[in-house]
C-alpha cells in the first residue's frame, strides 16, 4: 500500500527507518537529517511531517496529507537561514517563540530547519533549551550537510538520520524508472537540478522549465559573438524568466489564504503570510540556482570536449553549440569559466543582486572562454 514515504527515492534505509518510527509510535522530539545536496532530505522531512500529522499515518489522500504535500499546511513550518552567514539570533528566537503557540489545524506542529550547519554558537545557544525539551505537540526536523559540520551541542540533542550520496548516474536511472524519461532527458534534468531527484521530477513535467533551459543554452551559444549590450540584454531576460514561476506560486498562495481567512485568527493569518513569504524566497533561490546549474552543465560539457572526452557530454541535444564553443577555447579556459560559475552560484546564496551577479557571470564567461571584451569578475 502506498504511503507518505514511497517517494523518498534512492534512500531505502531512511524510508524503512521512518516507517518503523511511525508504525511503532516512537517518534522522537528532534531529528537531524544529514546528507549532501540532492539526497532528498527535504522531501523526507515533509513525508515524515505528513505521517506525523495524518490520522492514518500518511495516507496521502486526506486533506491534511494533501496540504503537507503541497507545502501549504500551517502546522508544518520550513525555515532556512535569513542571514548572509547563516541563522540570525533573532530568527531563532522567533522560531522558539512560535513553538509555544498551539497548532492551527492538526494536533501537532512540525518544524523543518534547513542548513543547521549554518547555525552559529550564539544562534544555537538560543535554540538549545527548546531543542532539548520542546513542547509536547512539537517535532523538530533539522537538515544539515554532514554530521561533523553541525555543532556538537545540536547533534547530541537529536536522533541522527544519515542520507547517502546518490551518484548522478544512479539518480538518472531512478528518474528513468519512475518517469519513463529517456537517458538523455533524465541526465539533463539531474544536472539542471543539482542532483536532486525530486526537483528533477518536477523539471521534466514543466514545459516552462524546459523552455527556460533552452533559452539559457541559446544565450550561452551566442556569447562568442555578443557585444556588451547583448550580454546585458541576455542577463536581464534570463533573470525575468527565472522569476516567472514566482507569479504562479504567489497567486496560489493568495487563493489559499482567501479560502481560509474567514475562520482563522489574525495571528494565524500572520503566521501563514510569513510562511508564504519564506516560500517565495526559497522558490526564487531555487530558480536562480537552477539557472547556474544549467550554465555549469553546459560549461562542463565544453570542458569535456576540450579534454578529448566528448562521450561525457550531458546536453547532447545542443552538442553542436558545445563543440563550436570548444573549438574556440581550451581546457584551462573552460575550467576557469566553470570556476566563475561556481563563484556566481555562491554569490547568489549570499543575497547578491541576481541581475548584477548574472551580468558579471556572462561577461566573465565570454571573457575567459573566448578572450573577448573585458572581465567583470570584480562585480560578482
């Protein structure tokens, strides 16, 4: 029988562990999910939350399950660091204060805190008492890259659940098995989504995302002959396209809030509005990082051709433009352009203006790959 955990692909041990915790009624107050990006930690956290709140242990069909699956349940709160360097002390204090409030719809509340490896000592100290003894109706699920990168005072208060790295080839295979996608399409989706199977599933279903990818690759193929005005125009266009999905998300949020506003208290409405704002921010970052992932994938293909290993090309549908770019550059310059893309991706994480960041990245790729124009690296 299908349950909340069936879509945690590539992590069979985690699936069975969480199922057993629910079936045995042994849900702890705090968990730490550790694993690299793309290992399905966030999906697993939402699946676990679904099973915790659902009267039927995560049936997948009831209103509660549907809301959690759509990330619209008011009693499942997701948080990511708001500061450039990690979680702010005030942010943690707000979370702690929120845990004392009663659930809105369910009998429990689940808090999902992403990237707790970015908790500073001062932020962690503000959280320790709640982490050790949260209210009886609260379950805390913390997500981090590695156990070692999380402060020991946090680790010692949680039940640690390790997630394994899923190699790109295996991830593509899982994607093919679950969607019927071709090998090329699956590999392209995995690369575009930073190795995340869950995001790759959505990517393959979205004509808008596929069109977005096609436009990015078209821009990259045009850079060799682009003048400065062209580059600025390309960057502006890509940022607008990257943000396009936010309008759909915002409209859905407003519609759902309107449906519930009549029976919710003002404090509950404020909580939902704050959650929606965080969700929009997360979606914006996801789209921008997807853009840099697609650029990185194309540059990696150029590097593969320069290195004499064309069989490693992922974006085979644009092989002609990749080979044309490779003919105009060399292995060292392709590697430098790839490094510039990685730097730009990191800059986005630290809230650098997307427009400024992409302007600088496209100028840098053009300059490094082809030796044309001037380098704008300093602007990143």
